[in-house]
C-alpha cells in the first residue's frame, strides 16, 4: 500500500513543477519584452507627435501672418527666416530683412522666426528649434526683390522626394523642418552668446541633412551649397529636399506649406473681391481697354497696368494681369452676366478668368498663353483673338470665393 508522500516528490511531479515554473518565467519575460517594446513605441510616437505639433503650429503662424496683412497687395508673401543677429535681424527669433546675398526669386533657409510671428520658440522632440525654407517667389522682401508676378498660379520652388527620388510634393511655397539630433559631422556649437533661446548656430548644414555630400540620397542634400551658411539658392530652379524614415544620414522631418494653403484663405477676404472689382470697373482702365489693339493669344498684349487709376489698382493689375482676356465681338451684342443680359450693348468683352480647374495647367509660359487653360464652357468656345468666334459669353460680375473658378465678365461698349 503506497504512502501519500511517495508521489508528492516523484521525479515526474518534480519535472512538471520545474517545467511549469520555466513556462511561467518565459511568459513573464515575454510580457516584459512586450511591455518594454510597447513603451518604446509609445515613447517614439509621443516624440513624433510633439515634433508634428510644433511643425503644424509654425505653418499656421506663417499662413495667418501672411494672409491677414492690411493691404491685399501685401498679403500672401511669407516672412524671411531668422538668419542670425549679424545679418539684419535685431535679435534671435526675428525674421531677417534683405541681406547681402539675397536676390529676386532666390529661396532661403534659416531658423523659424518665432519672435516675429509671436509663437515663442517652437521646438521638435529633441529640443531643437525649428528650421524653415521659403521659396524665393513667396518671400516678403523689398519691392525690388519681390517676384515679378504674384497670384494663385505662382509656383513655389520646393520639391520633396523620397530616398529613391520619387516626388512626394512639388512646387511648395515653404517647408517647415524638424532637424532632430545631430548626425555625422554636424556641429551645433554656440556661435554667439546672444542666442539664449535656441542656441547653436545658423549654418544649415549643421542641422539639415546630410552633412557629408557623399551620403546624399538621390544626389540631394537638404540645404543650398556654395552660399554663406548654406542658406541661399544659386538660381530660381526648384530644389529637392529628401524626406526618408530610418536612414542613418537623414533624420529631418518636414511639414509642407502649399500655394493653395496660402490662397485658400486669402481669397476669402472681402478686399480681394473688391480689388478685382475696382480694377475691372476703373473708368480710365476701361477706356484704355476700349481703344487698344486686341493682340496676343489672350488679347491683352497691349494692356498697360499703368493705365489703371491709383497705386493699388496698378499693383493689383501687375500681379493679376495673367487672368485678363480681351476680345472684340463679331457684332455689337449683349452678353450674359449674373444670369441676365447686360444692360449695355458690348463691342468688346473683358474676362477675369477664375481659378484653374481640373485639366487646366498654368505652369509654363506656353500654358499661360493658352486661353483654354483659363476659360471653360461657352467662354472657351466663343473666345478668339482679335475677334471672338461668337457673341455667346456668360459669367458673374462679382468674385465669390465659394465658386472661385467662375469667370468674371465686363461689357465694354
């Protein structure tokens, strides 16, 4: 007859207990690894979210400041970056004024001008203050250095590519940059004791990647070579910036600022609507349009913005002349405006073309010279230079931001 203590300590039971203990330890270890990995992932996500929030705040501050300026002719341009106290800014954090190697349509890199835009120093998850690239055509600069024509069809000069050179975004107005920790030979030593907030220095190569050109992806580095502090483009061509995840020589993170993100809110301003109307209804300008020879693909080759009354009208005309089309009617006729026939009999029709629609492109000089990239429907069918092929024209009298593609018409008796 077996005693009870003969089975309690049997080899089989001892092995079972040991196996159970081992499994328990392995489970606990696996749980420890899982929780550790989860914590690391959550930490990384939190860091990415902090950088993303700072970048988004910087972008919104740029947009808000650009589109709310008092004068509609000054609205939309973006501040120059902070280039350091030895350039033209009074202190750290201020947008630069014109500087020695500045030039018309030349893009610029520097730190985000947090003091000018009243945001406080915006930092990424590693504590670095944000950097900022502004397209040359979008710079708020002196009149001599502003781009020649500035409107909703103006193209930014910043493209973003991936490691293989594929485009992620094109023709951006600006780029906000989280530089992340220093890589390779980057030095962020303090250049001036005046830099008490963001510290460091203003050489873009020490913040934007890759420091060594031999590590460039798709042949591109995220700064401009051959200029002071690697800050100014050498020409007005588009520059490609590389955004890639998990690569040893690049850790820059970007937030894009598109042309649309500037003009979408800008065209909601009442004074934008009024500026179009003021130009189209300017008596002196209308007389000029009634008497010039209709010439060129859009009929406006002989149009002179200097004929408009007042500096504001002339400046608005300079920037928005591309939207104007002029044609002689084949016979004196009334045209359709706001759904009804014009009160006057028209000899000519003046059109302010709306925002481009799908299928229209206004990127090149050739495309800008093609009326089909500005007109739709009966206006596209009837328009011809110097004499329209028909008298059937239809459009609105007042710009409405809710239907920005609608053509605006004026009857010229």
